[in-house]
C-alpha cells in the first residue's frame, strides 16, 4: 500500500523519505513489508502522498478520519488526567 501511494503520487523514495525525515532504507523496508509501520507513520506517509486514512464502520457505514479518531483518543486521555 505504501509503495502504491508513493507511485500514485509520482514521488521518488528519496523525496518521500526526506519529507518524512526517515532514511531511504527505512522507507524501502516499509514498502517491502520487511518492517512494520505504526498507524501514526502510515498516516504521515498517506498525507505526504496526498492520501487520507479513513476507517469505515461496516455496520452503520459511518466514516471516521484518522485525524479525528486520533484527536478523540487524545482528548479522552487528557480528561482522565
């Protein structure tokens, strides 16, 4: 998926890795699935490639943007403090 987004956005590995502030080899490992990527990094990669991560509830078809879910999680942690 990461390679697809990068190629679809017509970015070179070097350009994307530089924008993400990671090494070329780290990005290559993500693309080859040699290394696992966190959800946060996957979202950064998607944004750098002009994509958006969304989650769709299969029961009610409600769409949740990753940014909104991340913000809800942060807000709930702050309230508990």
